[in-house]
């Protein structure tokens, strides 16, 4: 009995102590601590919300409350936390349904921006260039063909000279161009029959430069080492190394000059793994047209030249004229990639898509 009474007394005392501790937790000091903890938690959550600067693209462009129009300088893409490296970033983007770009950059179809040199540079880096339309049809076709025929490491448009050019005129050309060797062709143009090659060693120490013609001192084609059209760059470079050549002309079976490989370019050549190419390995290129009826003939010529895409260059893309020429192109050339514009609203884009 005495033991039971002692145990009950101990239990009662423990309960009383617990109640006292509970009461102390409700003291002003304890309450202040609890309120302080709650405030800190609230402030942290509020701070996290406050740190979420800016707006989503959905909020900016699709909100029914948005009545503002934006230009390029009005918007800034905000950086955020990342957990990946540069090597994990993929920029692959579609220029059209059938053309993918590794580098989503397109050069403008302006006469001060894009002709064949810019288009080649853009395609090599993974983008695409759009040849402007402020050219005759034939000139625009030539620009497109120069891009399609380009092979990295091959000089596709070397400066050629006629055999009747005087050495004095050749000296002036050398000063203007900055290099010494030139292919000699029948009419002094690329694509004509190759007659020989004239270099500095052929013309050094010669007098009567005004009356002496290139054809009299050049190295004749029969003495040259040539490569046939279709040769791979690696094979052409190996020929240059083995034969210790300065320049290697590339000719057709009929002897017409189609390209040149220079020894000085061996160390400059680079691979372009991102290059935008078609299924045949040629660089891709686009060309611009207008909406006039005569532009239909331009489209036919560009398609025959191998253009990869047609861009309808108009300040107002949502017009009857543009709709008509797009429908015609899609019917006439079902596989042709067509880009319309310019449009700035979703409704205008919808009209072009339809």
C-alpha cells in the first residue's frame, strides 16, 4: 500500500511539472519567440516571391489585359539559375518545316547585307542567308548557284586573266588584289577553257612589260598538274603537298576551270560541323522575291538553280497579293520551302498559315 501511494505521488508530481512547463511556454517571452519564428518564415516566403522578377512570355503576349505593343528594345530576357554546362545547350531551330538550323541566325535579304559571300558564311556557321531581290533574275540565280557550288577549301571564283593581258596590266592587278598567281583562261573568266597559270616567277626580271603578253610567259596547261572536277579536298591538298605546288587548278573533262586550290589556304581551312547543308552535302541558301506577277518567273529560275527556300519580302505580309503568290508556289512546287511575311499579329500569321 505504501509503495502504491509513493508511486501515485510521483506520477502526480510529474504531471504538475509538465503543466508548469506548458504554462511557461505560454509566457509573453515564449509567445514572442513563436510570433518571431512565424514572421521570419512569412518574410522568407515573401522575399522569394519578390525575387521573381519579370513576367512570363504567356503573360506578356497572350494576356487579355495587355494593350501594349513591344519593339526589340522593350524586352529583356532575364537570366536565372542553371544546373548545366554550355555543352548541354542545344540551339537547333526550324527555319521552315523542312530546314533545321544549328545556329538560329538568318541574314537579312537586303542589298547591303546578303549576297553569296554572306550566305556562304552564314550556312557554314549553321545559319542561313537570304539573297536579296534587288537584282536581275539572272544575277540572283548566279548568286544562288555560287552558294550551292561552294566547297570548303576550294576557291570557286578565282580572278582569271586573258592571255593577251600585258605584264604591265598584270602588275597593276597584282597591286590591287594582293596576290601574285592567276589562272589564264580563253576569255579571262571563270568557267572557260584553262590555258595556263602565270605566277611571279614567270614574270620576274622581264623587260618590255608593256608589250609582253601573259600568254608568252605563262606556264602552259600541258605542263601543269591538274585535278578533275569532283576531287575531294583532302585529295587535292595531298596533291599540293606531294607535287610541292603553289596552286592546283580543278577542271572539267573538257578542260574548263571550275575551281582552284591554293597552298596558302592549307593552314586556314577548318571544319564546320554546324554547317547547314542539304541531302547532297551542298550549303543551303534562301532567296527573296516580291509579290508582282513577274516574280513567278523569278521563282521558276531560282528553283531550277537549286534554291532551298523562297522568302516573300514584303512590308505587309497579310495581303491578297502575298496570299496569291504563296498559294501559287505551294501548288507549283509542293516541296519548296516558303516563308511569308512580314506580319506582327497572331491573326495575320493565321491568315498566312491558312
